C-alpha cells in the first residue's frame, strides 16, 4: 500500500508538521511513495514525521527520480523500539529506499529509531547524500541489523558529513563502483564494511570497485574498516582506498576475512573464498583499538595491498594469507 497525495508529482513537495505538539503520521504498513516526482523536484522534510508500526518488509519511504533535491531540518521517526524488543524473529521494514535516483542531492534531515536497515541505495547514479543524522542510539543493547547505508549496483554515489549512530554496519557495500564515503562519524556499530561479498560468478552484483573512504571517525564500534567475503563463492573487491580515518574505542581496527559463512552467520576459520581482493590501500589510520589486525584470507586471491601511516594503539592481532607487501 502506498501513501499517495495529489501534489506528489509537483515541482515541490513539503512534508511538514507545524506547531509545538503536532506530527505528521504515515499509517502502519504504508510506504511514503516518492517515486512519481518530476525531474528537478524539491522535497522538504519539516517537523516530525512518524511511521506506524507493523510486521512488514517496507520500505517506509521510497524515492526514485532525476535531479531531485531532498532536504530539510525535519525528523523521520520509525519507532524502532516496537520492533527491537521483538528481536530478529519478526519481519522488519527497511526505512528509506533509494532506487534509480539519478543526479540528485539528499541532505540535512534526521532519521530516528530505524526498525531495520536505515538506507538501502540501489541502482542509483551521480548522487550525493550529505549532512544527514541517522540516530538509532536508543536501541543500544536491543536493536540489531540497523545498518546505516547499504549500497548495491550504484555508480558515483557520495556520502559525506553524516552522523550515524547504530548497532550494525555504518556503511555496508554489497556492490557498487566509484563510491566516496567521507567526513562521516560512525558510532556504536560494526564500522565501515565491504560485504559480505560472493556469488556464483563475478558480476556487478558481486563487485565493489573504486571505493574511497576518507576522513571518517569510527568510535565505540566493533570494527574500524572491514572486508568480508563468503566461503566457496567468487566476486571482486578492487581499487579501494582508506585515507586518514580515525578510530576511538574500537575492538578491531582492520578486519579482512575470507571465511564468512552465511548459513552459520559467522567465520569458519578456513579462508576458502574465491573473491579477488586486490589493490587495497590504507594510507593513514590512527587512534585506539583492542587489536590492530584481524586478517584471514585465501592467499591465491589477494594482491596489491599497501598499508602505511597506521598509528593505532592496541595489540597487533593476527594475519594469515595476506600479500607479502603487507607486514603485520
């Protein structure tokens, strides 16, 4: 079911909640449908928009279009606590899905209390997301799978200057090319991640290339930067650069694993993946972590790694299968 309005395809759409006590409410099980916007449309979120609760897959918001500007100082509240207390056994909605968003800008507003994954960005191009606040910190200790940004099959997406407070990956790259993730703050989750990657063949669905991760702060998180590939499957992670990122109170600074099992939901201890992980550069990583390295990869499928400027306090950790160019 979609939440439709006659002005949806107009040049400007304002979703506002005026007055000290007023909020706009989207009914439970309903998608706020922003897929029929004219090229060049402006969407402004103002005040507080609250979404009703229901066991369903969502999304709560769906955006499609070209040359859009989506902005505002408002808040979107997914009422995540209703879902979090029921754990992962129930179907939970994705909050904000961007599908085929082209040459657009998304900026400024706040998303609170995500039931599940916050942003799902699919098949989009040449689009910038900036200055957003994604705040699911109220779910600390109970919420799960509250990813910040999940990306698949995009080209030229930039995410910059955002604040992400969650309990899972801050960024999760499933696939995409020429992505920039810069000047963001990631707090409380699993860090900046690629993966899990792997498929039956190397295709656009199983390739991450041209990723730049720079000037980010990762605090109070399980991982700093992570690449995770799936056992016995193939794919490609290449041309990835991490520059001048900082860590504070992180468990694992650098995690690269080729032994992830989807069926077990964890690592097997044997790196039997066939995903190529090549041309990985870390140039400047500072701060504090319990351990610096947690690397277990299939040596036949890794090459061209360059690590420099790593100044992280913590135990060394362990490395296995890494290219000879890397000294752990």
